[in-house]
C-alpha cells in the first residue's frame, strides 16, 4: 500500500476520533427524553437518507447480491448493538466515563484480530496498548483508587463495555469478508440493515415515540448524530479499516476521552479532577507512541 494512502487513513481516524467525541455529550442530553432504540432508529433513518443522496451524486449503483446482504447485515447488527448500548449507558454514566470505556476498544480489537486474522502485535505495541488502556480505565473510575480497587462498575458501564466489545470486531470482520464493495454502497446498505433490525427489535417503542413533539434542539441533536458521528465517521472507518491493521484503526478511539473532556468543559460542565486529566494525557501519549511504532 502506498504511503500516501496510509497517511490518509491515519488522518481519517484522527477525524473520526474527534467527531465521535461529540456523540457522548449530545447523546446524554437526548436520552433524558428519548428511549435508546427509537433514538438509534431515527439516527440511522436520517443517516440512510444522507447516504442515499451520496450514492446518487456519486452515481454508485445500488447493486445487491447475497454477499452484500450478509456483510451489510452483520455490520448493521454491530452498529445497532453498539449505539443502543451507548444510549442506554448514557442514562446513568457520564459522557467522559463512556468515552473512556470506548477507549478500551483497541485492546479488544487487537485480541479479536489475533483470533480472526492471526495478526499479532509486537511486544512494544502490546505494552503501549495496555498502558493506554490503563489510562482509559483510570478515567472510567474517576481517578479513584477506592473505586478501582472495589471494581465499582455500574450497570451502565457494563452494558456499554459489552457494546464496545461487539464494535471492536468491526475492522476484523470487514477485512475478513471484504469483496471490493464501494464504501458508499456498503455503508448505505449497512444503515438500511440497522433500520430493519431496530424495527424488529422494538417497533412498538419506535411507533409510540411522539416525534412531532420533539423540540428544535432535539432534532438538531439527532441530525448532528446522524450526519457527523454516524454517516461521516462510518465512511471514515471503512476507509481506514481496509488500509490499516485493526488495532491501529481502533487505537484512535483513545482520542475520545480527550475530545469529550474538551466538549464537556466548553458547554460549562467544568474540568474533571486533575487525576482524571492525567489518565487522559497518559492515554494520548501511548496512542502517539503506538501509531508511530
């Protein structure tokens, strides 16, 4: 692979890590009034419409075969489990803590890549991932040795950790099953699959949601989630997943806690404790060292 393509893939993941950070603060506000399944459903309906337009503009043919149905179906399931778990967790877990849990994805992704693709990391890379993961865990426990020693994980943290474990399989699955589908086409049909799966999951809750009663700020939040952290970032993820090792793709999730911290500070929620900031700094340093290794 050309060095230029690898560089663009790295830049794509930097953008993804920062854009995903916005999901947590916005999602925390929306989940106060909208249930996780309906919220995720509307997010993917709007994202599907965006990519339908992208397909038309790019003149990408909507060719469907059995392989595409399988790949988009599995990817749609990954999206659904991950986002419903995230919104469910945000009912009780702070945006910063959920962002830190998301930062554990590279370790999970490396383990899955080892099993599925037989891809091994060097000892140095493994140690850097572990160090970054420990920094993320420190943030999850709020910089508290007492909570860490007691392993005080609540229901929300556990739900989201399981969702992240499913999401971590994304790059390995895509590399294992890739058949040269245009990213736009694969993303579009993955979103359609997610919409169908959500209807099967809880059509009653989706139908019971009074969409017409939502305030303007709620619709703005949903549109933002659909276009930026969903449509744009999953396109970036597919692009990078086909050009970088799975662990290096997912390592950029280590940017998320820092991004969430900045957003939470800007919207007036204040800076976290200095020990939590230290955990974020350790994570970022380990990410930088890992990516240049």
